[in-house]
C-alpha cells in the first residue's frame, strides 16, 4: 500500500491556507454550538464574552496543533524515506527532469533505488542514480529485488511499458504513471471512474459537490428574491414601455449557454420591436470592431432614444432601465429554471458564437450569469473582446464561493455608482 493523496495535499498547504482551513472548521463548530443553545433556549445562561473567547482560543489551539502535527508527519516521512524504495522507469530524454523533480520532493516518503531506461545503453548510471536493468528484464528485477513502488514516465505506445505495468499489477507492486505532455497547460486534473473504467480527467477547474450545492442554493435564494423584484418592476415599468413602444413587456432572445447549449433569455424590453433588423444597419458604428460583441455609444434602437434636428441626443425610458440594469432582472427567472446562474459569464448570441475560436469557447465552460468578473471590471469601458475572454477565463479558473460573494458585492457597488452595468 502507498500513502494517500489527501495526506500529501495537506502537508503541502502553507501557513495561510492552514489558517483558512482552521477558521472554516472552527466556524462550523461554533455555529453548531450557537444553534444548539438557541434550540434549547438556554443561550441567556451563557456569557457571550466567554463564548467568543473560547472560539478564539479554539482557533489558536487548533491552528498550533495542526502545525505541530504537520511537522511530525513530515519528520516521520523523512524517517520513512529510507524505508520506502522506488524504481524509476523513464526515457533518456526525460530522465534529468524527472529525477530532479523526484529528488527535490521533500514531502514524498520514498528513496530512488535506481533507474530503468526505455532505450538500450551501456551506461551504469544517469544523473547520479544507478541504471539497474533494461526493459526486457525489468519485471524480473522488480520480482527479485526490494522495490516498494515504480514511477513510470514513458509513452504507452511502447508495448514494453504497458507489459511492465501489467506485470507490476500482477506482483501487487504500486505503479505511479505520469501522463506525458499533460502538465503543460494550466488546467486541473483528477482521476475518476467513467463507465466503470478509471480515467484521468482534465478541466479548467472543478467544484466539489458541496461547492456545487452552495452555488445552486444561493442561486435559488437570489432567484426567488430577484424574480419578485422583476415582477414588481414589470408592473411599474411595463405600462410606460407599452405606451412608448407597443408590444410585449418581456423580451426573449436565443442565447448560447453552458457548453454550447441554447436557451431563451428573458429581459424587460428596452428596445423597439425592429431592433434586430436595424442592428445590421448600425454594424459600422459597433465599438467592438471584430464583431464579437455589439456596443454603440448611442443606440437609436433603444426606446425613447432620438437624435433631434440640432444633433442633440435625447434619451428615454429604455436608456434609463438599461443604465440602471433594471432590464436584467427577469433573468432571475432563468436562474430559477437552471439555465443561468447569478454569477457567471454573459451568454453570447448565436451570430457571435459562430465567430468563436477555440480559446473563446472556454468562457462557456460554466452556466452563464447575470453578472460576472468582467462586468464589475468596467463593462462599459471594455471594448476588446480578448480582454473579456481573459477576465471570464480568469473567473472560471479561480472560481470559488468566496469569489462569487466578492463579485456580488462589487456588482451592488457598481450599480449604486451607476458605473458600467450588469
């Protein structure tokens, strides 16, 4: 048996991350205690000062104990390092990089017993480590020597490598296979079962079941509140819109959602009914020159917008609800339905999606949102679509519940300052 990966990850955590994990655990314990006292209606019998002091002491003691235990485990692993023998199987080309990486690993509990190269060689050692066998006799060597595990970094196109992995499994010798060329991109990787087979999955990011549940529950709560506001807004603004521009209060449009799935987005109508037809005529005035998005300094398609005889630009109800982002509130209906999330990336229209290149599609890796990182970074000022993609990809790569909460508060601040829009 070999050491479990979660232990390795815990030992790799720095002081800040350890403090954060300690606080999370302490907060959960403290919350359970407070809920218990509230449930038994006995909270008045306990001093709040003592409760909070105990909470702080618990955090401090827990943090120090975690640090001590990690130090003990590392020292224990150093002692075990001389007791766990690992054989490295690799190519001559990759040997230097692999051996240097393994040799500098201060956390792993192993010592490198020797090296087996996939190429034939007359050399007795490589980069300070002995070459103990060739590929033809590798299984025999492992069978007759002290080998606790085998680290393999060699192409599976070599039948001898595949056979050696099978032979090690037959001998119950753990093997660690490094997938070649899989560490060049900034993506997350994890092993899982698909269709009953073990696979290595790569993704720009991944969320734990608890994180997914948190995001969906947050969306449901915010979706209910936002939908109530949307209904009230439609009741107040709706008659004004219909008076200025006869037609439906709600505007629906096909958009591209998560991983290319199409859905209908809802908005309070802020444009005249022929807005889509007039879009082609105004394309030359588009501030985003590559046509990946459509932005105008002054959009005559918006209800109430007019250019007077003297050249003055007059705005109306449509411009007001767009500037204040009131037209976006019906998208909380989409949030409740599950086609959108409160925080995410803005969904493109089908004609914009048709122009996407490979790296543009990365922004569709999650559910689209009503607001997001690039919106609170100054949506109205950003006209470079590559910058939008960069910010969206940054959000997906670094996603966490904490980042969503931060963006939510930044959105509220942006709306209050009337800078940009959702």
